C-alpha cells in the first residue's frame, strides 16, 4: 500500500519532487542504501500523485502532502 501522502508534511510540486529524486541519486553516487531506497520510493509516489494533480487539477481536489520518514 502506498504511504499516506495526504497525512502530513508540506505541499510539494512535481518539479520540486523530481529535483529531490535527482539530488538523492546524485548524493548517493547512483547506489541507494536501504533507507535511501525507502525515501526514493516515497518521493516517486509523491511525484506521481503531484504530476497527475498538476495535469488534471479538477480530478484532484486535495493538495499533495509529502510524508517523509523522520531523519535518523
């Protein structure tokens, strides 16, 4: 089941989420450790929802809220 992206966090645009995904890969050197993989999966899910909402705003009335695991 995808994470609850509406539960908490800040509203993010698809472009911002895409940049965070790129930054994650760049800083990880192209290899994601397990905690980075989990963050990547959350970011991709949030990006897909934000992208769909931006393409079809009438179909998505709630803002996309990103849920990230707390930093360890």
